[in-house]
């Protein structure tokens, strides 16, 4: 006897076929280990992991206390981004064809800056002249040769340390009760220097920057 199907039954059969086809495209999972510095480095927790799997669906996660995150999606070419404060972000593409494991590493942002050849300047701020009392609480600000700003304040010993790209730096020094000082100085390597501030009640005559900034030997 020939079977007959209602329209509703046919719709259900077609829908079931589509569902089975979707399930046939099995998802895969990728467990990712995120290290510091290199693939033998310490595992990093709190790394933000995001991207897209092969079907264009987004994913996101965060590494746990063991530096591990697991994500899933359709097999194929996946796009990953890894980010954590204090580290250089990383973007990679990887062909994920089956459930498995992988590993990446992040480099510290400070390491990147060091590789660009930053230098530091230790500055002693005196009162009146370069033999005067060292002044604490002096605001030190300016720009390095690359145009990046820096700032600091002299400690109880009248010393402040600032760093940046080598070349001509712009400095400003300010403290209540003293005339502010602005000068330019060619900082080519890590070293020391000295300036002095004049009390505001003293002479208002400007002194040439070369007379007010002395490199320590």
C-alpha cells in the first residue's frame, strides 16, 4: 500500500533533514596555552582571546589561572587576537581542522620599548647655583626626541629620573617660590645632569640654558 504524507509531515521531514545536515558539520574545539616571552615561558592568566572561526562566527574567552582557554567553532581558517595589559597584542591566523591544542606567547611591552633604544636621564636640581642645596618637590616635565611626554618630581635628595628616545629633549622645571626654568638638552645616552632654580625673590635675569644645565661627570 502506497504511503501518503500531509504537507505538514513533509515540512517536518525537510526541517529534520536540514537539522541533520547542520549537525553533520561538527564543531571542533581548540585549547590554547598562552605563555610569556616564549613557548617555554610562564603561562599567563587573564589574557583576552577573541576572533572568528571559519564560518565567520565570533568567539571570545579569557585564559584561566593556568593560562589556558578553550574555544570552539566550525573547522577551517580561524583568526585570533590575544591581548593583556602590559604586553604587546598578538594577531594570528591558524587552520583549525580538528579538536586539538595550540600555544602562543606574548612579549612584554617594556621589552619592546627597551629594544627601541630608550635612554634615561638622572637630574639633580639645585637652588641658586650648581653648588646649591638640592631641592625636593620640583616638578620635571617635557618631551623626548620622539615627541613623547615625560614627567617626574624630585625626591628628598633633589633627584628625578626620566626616560625616552635619544636626541634633543625639552625640559621644564617648576617649584613654588622659584622662577620656572625651560631648556633644551641633547640626551644621547643614559647619564646624569644638573640644573639650578633661582628663588622668585631673587634676580629675574634669565641665564642661558647652557649655564643652567650641566652634565655630571
